[in-house]
C-alpha cells in the first residue's frame, strides 16, 4: 500500500487527506482537473508535510490519461474524491452530475481493472440515507436519494458492491461523510468555494471576514431544541485520518464495506454561529428565513462501526473546528486567489 492515487486531491477534503497520507509515509500521485480547486493547494500540502507529490492535471473521464498514470506508476490503491457536489446545481443539470461523477468513476474503475489495481476508498456521503426515519444513523439504514447528486453517490456505491460480488479481488471502502468543516491547523489549506457558498460553515466564515453581509438561517421552526437544523459537523483533519484507517483496513477485509465518518454529536445552526463568533471574536449577523427545500431537521451519525472495525474516531471538537476555520479564513481572506 505504498503508492496511492488520489483523485480530486486538490480539493477541500482531498488536500487535507494528502497531508495525512504524506505524513504517514505514503507516496502520492494526485489527479485533478482543477474544476473546483487551485493547484496552489497542492503546493501548500507539500509545504506542510515537507514531502513532494506528483500532480497530473487531468479529468478522470479521460481514459488515456488514466492509463498513462497507471502505466507510469506502480499504484497500490486509489482514494477517490473527484466529483461535483453542489446539490442545487445537480437538480438543474443532472446530466453534468451523472457524467462527471458516475461516468467518471466508471472510467476510473475500468482503468484500475485494466492495471489490476483493486483497492479503492470512495468519498460517499450521508446524503445516501435520504431523510432517515430515526437517529442516530447506522450504516444498515435504508438508502434513498433525494436529489441527483445523492443519486450519483448511491449509484457509485452500488457499482462498487456489484464489482465486489463479481470478483473477490475488489476491495472497496465507502466512507459516508457527514458535514466536513474546519481546516488544517497551519492555516495554509482550507475550504475555498468558487462562488457564494452553499454550505453553512464557509458562509459563516465569509460573513465574519466581511465578504458577505449576513447569514440567512434556513428555518427557525424545526422540531429541534432551538428550532434551527441540526447536523453532525466533523473536523476535516479527523475525516482525513479516517482515510488512513480505511487504507490500513482495506488490506485485511475483502469485499465492499461502508462506514459513517461523523462524530455522533449534532449541533444546531445557532450553536454553530455562536461558537464561530466566539472563536473569531467577531459578530456573525444573521436573519432567520424560510426553510430550504429538501433540508432535514436533524442528521447525525452513529460512528460506532468505524470505531469498532477501523479503530477510528473523531477527536477534534467544535472549538477546534471554529478556530481552525477562522485561522484559514483570516490568513486567506480571498481563499487561494490572493
Ligand atoms: P471539492 O470540490 O473541494 O473537491 C473535489 C475535487 O475533485 C476538486 O479539486 C475538483 O477539481 C476535482 N474534480 C471534480 N471532478 C473531476 C473530474 N472529472 N476529474 C478530475 N478532477 C475532478 O469537494 P470536497 O468537499 O473536497 O469533496 C470531495 C468528495 O467528497 C466529493 O466526491 C464529494 O461529493 C464528497 N463529499 C463531500 C462533502 C462535503 O460536504 N464537502 C460531504 C460528503 C461527501
Ligand atoms: N444552512 C443555513 N444557511 C446557509 C447554509 C446552510 O441555515 O446559508 C443550514 C442548513 O439549512 C442546514 C445546516 O445549515 O440545517 C447545514 O447545511 P449545509 O448546506 O452546510 O449541509 P447539509 O447538511 O445540507 O448538506 C451537506 C452537503 C451534502 C451532503 C450532506 C451530508 O452539502 O452534499 O452534507 O454529508 F450530502
């Protein structure tokens, strides 16, 4: 398991995972088309870790480019982050999502099969649980997609289950992420959305730095303690370490297995706003508006299976999530585009 191909390694979660993989001694090849990221993130990954990685700017749907990578490097495993992730865009442009995420993964898996690389860790999402009937969410809960983005994750999961059944050499770990937030403690890498953020944490951070005026809180009348939505926010460094655990586990466990990566603890939007304002020592102006269609009231993981089987659990609490997000945002007010 020495050499790992990281698809989408220049992105938010990918860049943090590259740091942890390099620190652990893995050699890395990153493939990314930079459609939602900046190559500068990879320079910073190398700065933080004091190690180098090889970067190939290519699209995972480019079969020839992938063949070239698998021919040139002796890849042992793939950690597959590359994908589009904006829920609203996926509703407006479903074909873009099916092509990029599903077709992209099929092209990647074909290249892997051709070169006899059968180990993959896949970035799935809590979105595959749809609107869960009860909480906390366990891995054996029924799966459902509520939008095209979620459907791409579900289809890719099913492809990996089918592959595992077809050939026992395939070993896949599906990591179902809850809500990744935070940034590396160096403040050198973090989340840098291209447009106005869809997600809560980067939105709050951009309000605090003055790039956005005010947060709109989507709904104050949910059946939650303070009426605002509750989510399982997980520090991206903890999440990144979950991939190390998955890679060690993959060698021991044939077949396809899914794990929740979450903390098991839910926080409301108002709790997040308050905690961020305290960490940044800045007010975060907000107003409560109508609910966002498709949002669940609450969503949080049962992380017990990952603890038992992977020996992994999240360690960083809310305060660190906020401090690290603020360090990244205040040191890089315009993200990577300085
Ligand atoms: P991100 O957009 O920051 O990173 C994705 C990376 O993939 C980007 O660098 C992008 O340029 C690259 N990419 C996209 N399509 C590509 C293609 N066809 N070929 C090559 N590169 C391509 O997103 P992220 O937050 O780091 O998410 C990583 C993965 O985790 C995604 O698959 C996402 O769906 C999944 N995920 C993210 C969240 C979240 O809230 N951030 C939650 C659950 C799951
Ligand atoms: N929220 C606001 N205002 C905003 C943005 C979000 O009030 O401007 C609220 C939402 O209503 C929700 C909470 O903040 O209650 C979190 O919202 P996010 O958009 O940050 O995250 P979601 O839980 O809606 O979804 C995210 C990803 C999905 C993924 C899911 C589970 O966007 O792709 O986590 O992993 F599927």
